[in-house]
């Protein structure tokens, strides 16, 4: 994991991020990591349209991610943002039931280049997201990882990370959310 560097998604890292997405055909059918953002009329119309929406959100400071680099090549990311920035989550009613204090941030999804899977990129991305949140002032952070319950899972289901990955980064298990996911939370101190 020490060979990786993590940088914030922004105009200066956009080209490397975009190259990673394009190497993987827009990721998940052209999503461009927009599924958790507020829906706009342009979203879902085309892969090119999704790319333009994501680029606009990044330019406007409305899309955040910890992008993992191997040299100059982006090889993965962990998306995070405020609940207002990333309002669309699955099993919302279940999550909000008995929520108590709302979070300052959400960690919504991960992506790792197919040539770098099972090589610590997700862990570097999550640690990077936590560090970027700390740099921004910290706060309460919610995550919704897949709960493998000690078993193996198909990698296509792990776009939210895993419970063990979040536990290794200091998140506490709160409760189940949906069939195979859970709600986890951590308080990140300002950095």
C-alpha cells in the first residue's frame, strides 16, 4: 500500500480520474460515480452526458473523492461528501429510523482499476477519504458497506466497501441496512 499516493478529486486530478473511468467504459454502465448525487435531467441520458455532469460537479466543488494514484496513473477512488451533496442512498427509511444525530459526511462508493484489485487500493482510498475529511474540519461520517459476515462475496457487490475495511479504519458498526449492507459510523477529528 505504501506505493500509493492519495489526492483529492479536483480540476488538477480530473484528467487522471477521467482516464480511469474511461478505461472501464464509464464504470457500471456509464455511471461516472453519479448514482448518489442529486438527480438532474442530464443524468442517465448518455455516458458522455454523465461525464459532463461529473466534470461540472468537480469544477464546482460539488463532487469529492480520494483518488488513489500509482505514479501518475489513477487506480481507484473513494467518494465522499455531505448528505446534501450525496442524498441518494439505498434503504433510506431504514437508515433514518432512529438515526439520532445526522452525519456531516457520507462515504458512498469505491472503485478500483481491474489491474489493481486485491492490492490495498480500497484501504488507501478509504484512509485518504478520512484524511481529506479531517483536513476539511472533520465530523461525523457514515458509511454503508457490504457486510460479508465473514464469508466471501462477489466483487461486483463491494462498490460500497466491506464492513471489515471500515472497521480497520476506525468505524463502528451501528446496525444492518438492507439485506447485505450495514450502517457504520466514525467521528473524525479535525486534522
